[in-house]
C-alpha cells in the first residue's frame, strides 16, 4: 500500500520541465512572504483603527490596481517577454510593500495600495504565459498545479509565520513581504535564462476560431462566471479573517494556522488529485463541483455553531477541496483556447477576472457585514456560488456543442515553441 502511494506521488511529479520547477521555486519564495494581504483587513481595523468599511475600500482599491496591472502586464509581456516583466514586477512589488508599511494616513494607504497592486498583478499574466511556455499539452494542468503547490506551500508558511509576526509587530509584515519579493526576483534572474529567438509554431486552422480573446464568446462567459466564483472565493482572505476574529473570538495566531492549513492540504493532495482526474472528465465538470464546495464552505458557518475552532477548520477544508477541483482546470481551460500569438490576451482576461473580484469581494463583503451581519453575507455568497455551478454546467454544454458544430477543440492543444524572452 505504501509503495503504491509512493509510486503514485512519483508519477504525479514526473515529466515536468526544469524551468517549470525553477518557476515554482521562485513562486514559493515569493509567497513565503505572503503576510500583508491576509492580515491587511485586521491591520487596518485593529491596529490603525479604521472601520471595516474603510478596510473594505482599501481592499477594493487593491483590486482596482490589480485590474490595471493585469492589462499592462499581459500587453507588455507579449512585447518584451515574460521574464523581463516578472523581474521588474517582483522588484517593484518588494519596494512598494516596504513603502506601504510606513503609511498611516488613509489617503496615502489607498495610493500606495493601488500602486503596489498594479505592480504585483502585472506579474501574473507574465507568470501564466511562462508556465504555458515551459509545459506541454500532456503536463500543462500538472505544471499549473505545481506552481499552485508552490504558491500554497508559501502561503501556508507565510500565513502561519504572519500570525506570529502580527502578534509581535504588524509593521514587520510589510518588511518580510518586501524582502521575499526581492529574493524571488534574484532567483528568477539567476536561474531562469532568457529564451532564444522565436520559432513560429505550426498553425492549426481550428485556432482561427479563437484568434482574439475578446471575440471568443464562450471564453467571455467563462471569464464572467470565474469573476463571480472569485468574488465568493476571496471572502476567505478578506472578510473571513475578520469574522474569525470578531465573531468566533479566534486570535491572530490561530487565524494564521487555519489559513495556512489551506496551503498544507493543497501541497499534500492537489498534484495527485489532478494527476488522477485529468482527462477523465471535462475540465468544466470539475470546476462546477469545486464551485459547489466553495459555496458549502460558507453555508456551514451559519449552520454549525459549536466549537468555533472546529467550524473554522471545516470551512477551510471545504473551500480547499473546491479550490483543488476548480482552479487547476480553470488554467487548463483558458490556455487550451490560445495560441502563442494571443496567449497574452487570454492571460490578461483571466487575471482580470480575479482582479475585478478583488475590487468587488471586499467591498461587497464588508458592506453586507457592517450594515446587516455576517450571517446574511454567508447565505449570499453561498447561494451565489450554487448559482454559478449551474452557469459552469451550461458553459460545458455550449463548449461541447462548439466541438460538434464548428470543429473547435474544447481542450485545445497547441505545439509549443520558444517565443517569449
């Protein structure tokens, strides 16, 4: 039994390119310093004594900067290459984290938050393009899962350590986050070499169906549904920590452990689960099931009222299952509809879905929590998540029809070639 389990884990990690592993190491170092964002609402409300509504506006401004950054990052990445964009954004983001930690007035916090998020989010389309570039159609979902594993291992470490640091001095959070950004930039510069001149890929006529991301109607629907999903999902990292603190009476140390548990579960199980599921069912099927788990993770907060610590862990376990089932296959879905010529457009729109959610999620969640109560908020986001499940199921039927009627490829594959610096 043990030998079979070991062999399963080995198979799940086999066949990934060295560059994919280096990208994941860089991501791990970067996310090991992820301390500011999960504790930002608590920092603003408990340490600087701003209202939860004001904290919600700061998080919304973070999302607004992220939208601008995603648009810029995708376009610039297509022009100068994903490596250069990642180096600049990691370095700039590190500096801005340190600057933000020195700001105390609300207007300056808002301005610095916008600039920081713009720089940080410009990193994501470039990073997504890099993963697609260094992967093949046979291991693409696992390549994205490895990157997510690095993110979540870093998240688990960063959130857990962040709880300890926050209990000592909130200002240190910004310094640690900034330093890890700079270290990640150094590792990327040192170990991920620029690629050579582009070799044009062989073209497939089916690709012409998706010549532009903005004309791909089914992809636009996917982006809309994913934005709604992300609005619900992001309550976990913006409003839920405040709920844990104010309503369940949990301290920062325990909140950090609970949030970090999400990353531990993903690190242990996501790669193997994706390895076993990939190719068995349509990706949108798994996305639908994952979205349902996210919705249930909020609903149980209103149903169970015994032992707050246990309820908190159950909620995080459910949302983690949803994340594992949904997000790797979301990445595969958008990459599968691209070519090397339009990948930046698709990556930008996908990034914008999450960036837009960062604008709406904290504002929506904070306003509902302040003017009504947390119970109303959890019923709303739980119900919206369930409705989104039906949306993804509808999209799956439409994608299958597209395959039958137009000869498009639902899980489109393209030949990879070096085309980005």
